[in-house]
C-alpha cells in the first residue's frame, strides 16, 4: 500500500478538519490484503464491520457518537479517578512484595487496569484478561500489521473467537443500560453494535495500556524524572509530553473522497493518506500538541480525557509507592504496527544503593 504521508501537525489538523473531503473509510481496513482462507475463517462467524463510528461519517457517525459519549462525560471520567487510584495502589503493593525476590514487569502488573475501568464505565463485562489481551493483540496485528497468509489464519481464528464472544454479549444486552444495550435501543442492528464493539473494546483498554507502558518506560529511563513524577501535576505534564512526542497511536489513516489539494500537493480521488499524530511538533509546543495524539475534529477520541487520567494516575502512584526502582535487563522488544507501538515489557528491579 502506498500512502501520501502527512507529517506537519497543522496539515494533519487540516485533513481531519476537512472531514467531507478526507473520509475515514479506510480507518479500520487491514493494511495488507487478507488471504481467502483468512476471509473464510472470519466468514464462518458472520464477521462484518459495517461503518459505525471511527470509520463512519455524516449523520450515522453523529448519532452513534452521541450515544457513546454519554458513557465518557467529563463528570463520569472525574468520578472514576479514585477507582484508578485504588487499582494501581493494590498492584503497587503486589509489586513491592515481589521486588524483594527479583525483577517485576510493570506492563503485566498494570495491564488490566484500563479494562476494569472500561467495564465500570460502559457496563460491558469483559472476558478473563488472558483472552481479552490475546484477542486485542491479534486483532491489532491482523488489521494494522503485515502478517503473511499463514500468520493471518492464526490471527483470524482468534479474531473470529473474539467476534463470536461479542455477538453473544450483544444478543444478551437488549433492554439493559450497558453501552451495547443503549446502542441497540438507539436503533442500531446487532451487526452494527458488534462492529463498533469490536474496536471499541480494544481501544477502550489496549491503547491506554500501551500509553501507560510508554510513560512508565520513559519515566524510569531518567532517574531524576522518576522521583519528580510522584507529583500528580508533574505526572500529567509528563504524560502530555509523551503524547506529543511518542504516542502509542502514532498514525491514522484517511482517504480522499474526491480530487483535492492539500498544501502544494494535488491528490486524486481515492488517495490513501497516512497522518503522523506525534513527534513532529516544535519543542516549545508540547503544552498543546499532545491533543493531536487523540485526533482532531468530529472524530476526536471520545476517551481522550479518560486515557490521560489513567496514565497520569498510574505513573504518579507508581512513582510515589515504588520510588526506588530502576529499569532492569536489556531494552524490551516493542510492538510496532502501522498505527500502534508500545514496549512489550517494562521490567524493573530495586535500585542498588
């Protein structure tokens, strides 16, 4: 796939603002063409992803966004803060005990916090953490990675399992007050709710886990910074710096609906556009540049404030309760997909005095 890459942050904003010209029809399509065997594996469970929210536009997008946004209002996000504190403090107690025996992987220790918060806010009851994370990782690789046909089939079996679980959840949600039930009450079909849920369940927890991993890894990479991050305000500013410079969702896609001019470039109808969301801002602009990590305009991430709150709280509480830790072992491997990146582990040990 050949993309017209947009790096300048002001031009990225322009593309996202011109939503009638540059549409999200390709936002959730696979980066590589899926093999027929992969498509058959998905078809066996009725796998379908009609445009609903991130890949939709116009009235359909506005209608669905209104329903989803009710679950992530500023008041609800603020009210969930103490729950995030409770969860990370419990995990820090576990880590403190385990560190006496050897290194601890903070990424694994904190990975279920975003999922628990998502369940609290949306009423969606997630499966056990091992399955949820496997489904999330495999779906991201299937749609944003470059798997060969054999790997695609492995990933598709996992994606089909995830989709079947979603269908069961949605079919049992009619009339309840969960996010799925509310979408059904708003007139969406089961298939449309499954389509939204397929990526919302991932985005609602996996991308926040990725942000937490990067923030912890970067914070611990500078010893003096780590102690400073115990202050909540410092942690918030630091997370915003991470979002501006190395956000986990570092690119996003658009396609030109018609022949358009962008800057000095003429783009034909159907041109594939890749937007770089972080790392290109002037050094003195990080106080505001972090917002572009969550998109811009009508498709801006509904959970932006929640993700920022969770990441800053986890960083601040971990720095306060585990002040004497340092990175341990060799540098971790990173997940690197077209639109997602994160260290796969954040191994720490007690600093030697």
